[in-house]
């Protein structure tokens, strides 16, 4: 009952015209930054933050939240249409979403993503409204040893999900992890592998590397081939609406993706990317009938991940709203918006400023409906994007990528990384390496390293800490299964075949 | 005539299949050597006290696995399906080369010409390279920097590099 | 916005070469850039943006915020101190990158505090040690006693390589105790681990821990400030309790060395006014930062002290 009262109070705040306008504006800006590769959601939020000072705290927060989940909506668009991810959370979507679009179903793919994002958003807002405090306590049970094992488990299982060769993927993953170690060490603050230069101390940031490997290399590929981006000739309404069979495959994946994303969002680390890989892995693992479609345009392969990254955008708010601890930079920035208003975020936020918290939650319901209403008509427009002359697209994406990467931290080095990895990505793809594991390594490498070293500091170098804590013990067991499981599975099938033969 | 083209295509496909395996193995060899270099650098770093907490611990772990898996991929002989087809040749390869050159020139030119001038020139040349008619390329290269200027400089107050050239001209 | 356009154009088109050299030349005549050494979002950025707005009033010019992150916060400092000392490029930073990280990051073109010009301190962050609220150890003396009897048994969550580790090391040495130091990469991680009861103690910043103190999850033992905090006068200082360790994290506004004295006076005066700006105070107070203008010379002395103490030749550096 109390919850209902709170929620109603929240809607009273969220339905004020200025707050609806803020949610809409945020969602619109977010969609735009999500669509344009190179422009990061973090940058957009930071740039707009000073504007929020002119409004009340809750209005500012609603706008920033709108940008955050709006970007997750928009990120899939270029991934599906051009195979260039708009945000790092849409990298996985380039695998199957693009192939699906090539079959002439671009409109349907976008619509599935929009509806999936809406469902994921709604599921996780409900979860957030109901369980915020409870989930925060669960999240605290996860500490360094658990994060370390989760990262390890992620690496061990995810090398099997893309491409066709786990050993090659492992090499790519490890190179990604190695790249992440270059520069300033996050634990001690020391520099390493910099050869005493201040340039290398900047390290390899995720955005220029991912945009180089996926965005620029795709542009080089298009320039090299005469085939170009898939062409959309005419877009009829019928082609934009997914068929009944497509829906029936999409919605279970969307629900699973929402659940995965919601859980991953509770934990520290860049959840939007890891959740999409996890969702893709799960979909591929449990697929029976359509397993061989993965990589060739399986609906589950983009419906699940796109739902997952939207769920993350919402559930990442749990640790902030209940504990006042931001686990991702995006959420830290939203805290910043509270701070500039003179509101101190922390465990007392919910009791001291209930209108801010519940108003934000209610606005997210409204924001998600608004995004759906905004994006369904836009699907037709986005598909028409493919009819924009190709030279315009190519030149414009190059320019936007450059300016987006440069403004991130005013660094020429990041531009060099962008172009360098564009070339590396083109060459490796041409030879037959899968690039997704390298990006994954770049993301989970620092999580793994930080967590491992914190764990060893905590235990004084004693490795048994990984099996004496209950959650860690379960995760350790899962890691062992992940290593030996596939081998045993091969033996069993081989044994069966032998026994059948004899 | 048609026959000849078909035969040629088949021949090139046939030649490409083993080539991609060789490509994988050769690349893996190069990557493994890079891994050894990384390992060599990593073992110089402190391992920490208690062991494993230093800046060098995880790099050494990563490097050892990198070299092992790299060697595995290099040694074994396994066919792969490269999904991108043959390498670009002739004018296509030249286009990619020029595109790369333009990217490099963008970075080199940025400190001197500033973001707007550089973007304009880059868009003009890149548009032409991608097959735009002159008029479209000019419109694109003029409109985009103006749009950037309005959005970033005026709207969002982000400080962008105006370039040493403009600074020198306008400030003597 | 319109004003800004006009002024920017006017500033860039005026034949500045002849005008700018005049002695009674008004300053500033064009937008000033304020560099912050961390990325957008987060505490430093919020402070920089609030400071920028507060500086616009006395300077009567727009202040553009520039985020130059990386290199443990040293890269932004490099951008400021290597800029032309014309008064149009200033920066805001804490003492960690300028006095501690400067020793570990290689290839920097600046070093001890005499290589840049501190215009003044704007805010003080207290460092504290907190204990789990339900711990049987009540006072700092209890903790020290317990730690002496059980060496290596207690664990403390802190941040490596910055002022927190430096402060903790100094305290542990004075108290002659052996407590397992668990470094995290920031306040958020350290507080989360402490709340998950992985460590008994937390040696972090007061802003990071204050919220947990208020809900009764953490209990402050003492702060490392020169005197008690005005917001929480019941928390003693380490100095009072007999451990003469006084360190604070200070936010300073700084500039490249060699700004003409007239321009420098304008800037210092603007910083002084900005610090008393109510909007600026609100932002810092929300982060539990003590707002206070400190003279540039005094700040330079403090920085030099920490810089020398953390130099690699001394054992506490690593």
C-alpha cells in the first residue's frame, strides 16, 4: 500500500509538464547520441549536465536518465542498418541484427528492438520500484572475489559464443586484456608498458578501440567492396511489422535478456556491454531449432541483447538510489546532477527526498512509453537512412567518429588509436579473426585484474578465499565446469557414437 | 568469354581457401611474437607483496596464456571460413589506402587547421573518394562543420581546438 | 547565448596583438578556459562546473570547462602548466595528482610545486578512519590496542597511491600497528567493500563515508584535519588523540607560471569571490567539502611538504 502511495506521488511529480518535457527531451537527445557512432552517452550527459542546474533536481535527473536509456534504444539502429554500433552495448547486435536486415527485414528488426527495449525497460523499472532496498543488500554480498570469478567465468564462456574457433577467440580476448593493462594501473596508480612516455600513459580507451575495430573497419570494408551497405528500395508498412512467427521467437528472448540485464546491472563494471554478450551466449546455448542461424540473422541473437542493455540502464540505478554508491560513470554523473542541486546522495536519499526518487521512477515509465511512441514512427525514417547516398553516410560517419572521440578527452592519441584500430580491425577481419572477444577482453580485463588484486590484498595472498565464501564457491565450481564441461561433452557424444557403432 | 570469367572466379576462390589458413597461421605467429615481447616487458614489473597483488602479476598471467594459445593457433592446421571474401585489389585497394591516408592527414592537420577547417577539407576529399559528385561533396563539407560549430561550440559550450593557424592569423 | 557569439567573434577578430600589450588593458577580454583533470561526471567535474559558473560573475566573461582526463589526473595538469601564461588558461585539481601521482607517472614536463602557480585553495576534503558500527572496538585507542595485540588481523579499506594511503601509512607508523591495507580504486569501491563487511576499517575521504555514518553503518574514529569539522564537531582529530598526522585533500585553482602580476591579481580576486558564491558553496557542501579560500602561498607550502614526503627516495612513497 505504501508502495502504491509512493508510486502515485511519483507520478504526480513526473506528470508535471516540465518533467514530461524533460523526459522527452532527454529521450530524444539520448536516441540521437545512440544513433551517431562516436558520440558517447556519457559525453552527452556530461555536456547537458550544466543545463540541468536551471531546473529542479528531479527535472534534471529525469532528463539525464532519459538520455541514458534513450541511448540504449538508439544504439541498435546503426548496428542493424550499417553494422556500425552506435554504442558499445550494441556491438553484439552487429552480428545477427545486420544479417537479419540484409534479408530485407531491417524495419522488422528495428521494431523488434524498440518493442524489446520497451519491455525490458518496463520489467526492470517494476523490479526497481519493488525491490530497490532488498537488491542493494544482495549486491553488497558480491565483493572482489566474486567479481574476479564472474569476470573469469565470463571470459571462459564467452570465447565460445562468437565466431567459429574458441582458441582464436582466446588469443583475441587475451590481447584485449593485455591492451587494457597499458597505461595507468587503476589499483596502485603506477604506470606500466608506457616506455616512459606520457602518451602511452593514456592507455587504450574502450570507445576509440571499439569504434575503430567496428566502425572504421566497416567503412574501409564498404569502400573496398562495390556492394556497400544493404540497400532499402521501398519501405512498405507490411515489411516494417514483424510477422507472427518472428514475434513468437523474439519475445522469450526479450524476457530472458531483460532478466540477465537486470541482474548484471546491479553489479559494478560496464554492464551494458557484458550483459549483451551474456544474453547472446544464453540465447545461443539454449537454442535448439535455430542454432545454426546464429551469426546468419537469428532473431534471438539481437532481440535478447538489445533488451539486456536496456534493462542494465535501469537496474544500474539500484546501488545509487539505495546506497548512494555509483558503480558506473553514467550513474555517477546522475549523482553529480543531484550534487549540483545541493542534494546529498546516499542511503538516506529515499527517506529524505522521496519525491526525487519516486518522481524519477515514475518518469521512467513515462519515458519508456514516450520512447516507444517516438521510435516506432522513426523506424520508417531510419530505414530510409539507407537510401541516403552512400558517400554522404561514409564521410559523415568518419567525421562524427573523429569529433566524438576527440571531444571525449581532448586527445590526439585517442584519434590515433581510432584510426590504428580501424586498420587492425580491417586486416584481422579479412584474415578471419573475430573481433568481439578483443573488445570483451578490454572490458573484463580491468575488472578481473582489479578484483583479483583486491582479493589477494584482502586475503593476504591466500587463494582459498575463492572457495570459502559461499557465492565464490559456486562461481568457482561454474568456472571449472566452463573449462572441462565442453571437453566432457565431446567425450560423451564420441562415446555414444562409438557404443552405437559397436 | 563467360566461361573464362567463371573459371577465373573459381580459380581465385580455390587459391583463397588455403591462403586464408596460411594467413591465420602467419598472423598468429606475429601475434605470438608480440605476446612474447609483452611477456618480456611484464616480467620486469613487480609481482607485489603478497604475491599476485603487484602491477606485473596479471600481465604475466595474461602474457603466458596469450603466448600458449597463440602458439596453439599457429602450430595446428585448421581451415577457417573468412566471411569477407578476397582481399581488395586494384582500384578498391587504392581507395582504402587513400581513405587511410586521409584519416592520418586529419589527425596531423587538426592541431594546425582546427577542427572546422580540417573537418571541411576531410569531408570534401572523403566524399569525392566515396563517389560523391563535386556539388554534393562541397555542400557536405560546408554544412557539416557549421552544424558541428552550432551544436558543440554554441549550444553545448564544448571547447574545440580552433587550430594554431587561425590563432596566429587573428592574434598577430 | 547571443552575447557569447558576439563576444567570441569580437575577441577573435580584434587586432589583439596591439591591444593586449597595453598596461591598463582590461582583463579578461575573451572566454577563459578552466581545465579539470578528470572526465565528465563525478566529483571533480561537478566542482569545476560550479566554479566555472561562479567565476563568470567576477570575470564578466564566459568560462569554458575542458575535461582532460588520464594519467592518474596528471594529464590535465600538464595541459594547464604548459599553456601560455596569458591568464586565459587555468585549472582546478586536488593535491593527489600534483603531489603524489607526479612521482609515479613518467615523462611529465613539470614536477615540484614551484613549477606551476597556485592561485588559491577553494575547498578542503577531510580524510577519516571509520569502523563498522557494530564493532566492539569503540575508540581509536581500542583499535590501536587490538591491532597491537593481533598484528595483521584487522583489515582497512582505502585507496592506493593517493593521499589516503600516504595518510594511513603515516598514522600506522606513528601508532606502530600492523593492519592489512586493502587498496581500492576509489571511494565508491572502498565504501561498497566496507559495507559488505569485507574489512573492519575504512580509511577514505569524509565525503565518501559521511552518508554511511548518518545511517549508522559506519562509525568515525577520527579525522586527519588540522581541527574538527564545523559540520561534525563531535568527531575528534588525530592530532587531539596524540597522533600528529595532519593531511587534507585540497582543491586548488592553479595556472601556468609567469602570468603578469596585474592579470594574476584579477584571477585571484575572482577565485576569492567565487568561493563565497552561494551556488558554488551549495555544490561543495553537498559533497561534504569544507568551502574555504586558502592563500596560494600557503597552499604551495603544503603541497611542497607532501611532494617531498612522498618522493620515491622516502620509504613511505611505495
